[in-house]
C-alpha cells in the first residue's frame, strides 16, 4: 500500500470559554479525529457550521497547536519540528481560503501576491525567474500574464479565487487544503473552479483536503469523504458510497437536506424536524452518542455508550450502533 501523504492521529483541540459568572468552561473543538489522505487523492470533509472543519484545517496547516494528537506529513510530525524546519516544510503544503477577496492584499499587484510564497518559503529566485513562474502559474489557472500588474479589485470573484489557487501552487506543494474554497462563488463560477482543481489533480498530481458544507460538491470531485459532527469524525468512505448508502443518521440528514429538483414540492425527508432545525450545542456531553438528542433512531444504548468509529465494510468506517440497519434500509 502507498504510504499516506497526510496522516492525522487522534487530533484533539480544546478551547477555554470564559463565563461572566462561574468557572471557565472547556469546549472541545476537535475530538480525537483520525484520518489519512493518500498522494494524488481528493479527500472531502463535510459537516454543518461549527463541526470542527476549519479547526481541522488550521491544525493540518500547523497554524494552531493541538491539545493532543499528531499531524504527520510524509511520516514527519509537524508539531515536533523546530520553527526553522517547519518553515522549510511549509512549501509542501498550502491553503486556499474561503473568501477570495479577503485573503488577497488589496494593495498588492497580482504578480506580488502570487510570488509572495517564493520570497518567504523558497530559495529566492531572480526577478526574471519569478516573473516567468508567475506567468506560467497564472496561465495554468486560466488567467493571462497581461493581468499581472492589476490589483484584486479589478477581478471577479471567480478570478480572485484562481489567483488564490495560483498563489497556493507557486511553490509546487504536495498538499493543498481548500477550506470552503467555492462556497462564496455563484454556481457557474463554482463549476469552473472545481473543474480547475480536478485538472490540477490530474496534471500536477496535487493532493487536496477539500473542506465544505456542500455534499453535492464533494460527491462531484472527492475520492473519499469524512463526515464530521461536533468535532468528531462520524463516517468515512468512498464519496459516492457514503451518500448513496449513509451509515450514520447524521449523514442521512445532510444528504436529504441537499436541494433536489426531484423533491420539489414534497416533504424532503422523514427525519424528525428536530434533527434538522436544532443546532448542535457546544456544551460537553457526558457519555453516549453526541447525535442522540437529534437522532430519530436513538435507542437506550445511545444514551449510555458512545459509539466508536468502526469498520462497516472495506473502506467504510461509521460511528453508529445501528449502522448496519441504516445501510440495509437506505
């Protein structure tokens, strides 16, 4: 088997929440998350807002430190590296942010924006080499070298995201973390950017950790998907299989909540309205399944025993006591 490019092991991140009265409370943003991403793969991470997706992205990028756990990149623990060694490593993994305008400095030209990682992370090339590499990178994302002296405000939202992608790829990274990279774009531009990412995977062999709340997008481009709920990974497997036969009630809720022309004018799901309308609490849960208060299939065992993320089928892991029943009735 090919060794994973990215290997996340039991990653946990706690945050201290200060109260007006009483003692500070510990909120768990990430709870023992383990996953691996193979070279050349697009691994999708989905879940509603507040489930820990962006916390996972920051930890994978070593922009934050975990409370416990490891992030191994090519077998090397990022949090055991010295500051200098981590900086040298950063050219191998880059990030594309959600807001294509907010992530670009409005005072800088496109040439300076795209070239910035070369100055910071790579052996400094000559000015002529920089211009050549920037022009080639802009061409690879569908932009023209003639646009290098423009500023971000002169571009559309889709073009700005292409600039952000070009900046992320300029150091020729092995891994790109895309955190809600298309959610701020309209549908037609989303399709263009998604096609671009898939082309980059095929032509350059770039590996993506693609984070989104949109299941349709993940089903379209991802090889595998991990579903997160309240900081935990509750289901993992091949993207199409997970959405066709979800093994966790929460995955089924997400899938049924996706808009569909085939369900226009009908009740979208038989799942309890509580499961859809009630946001998850940030308060810690003592024992039991984290989803049990919103789950229409909860039984007494769910209240007393937290389900482990276990193997349901080859390549499929699910954290649900009733996973076999779920897949049998889907």
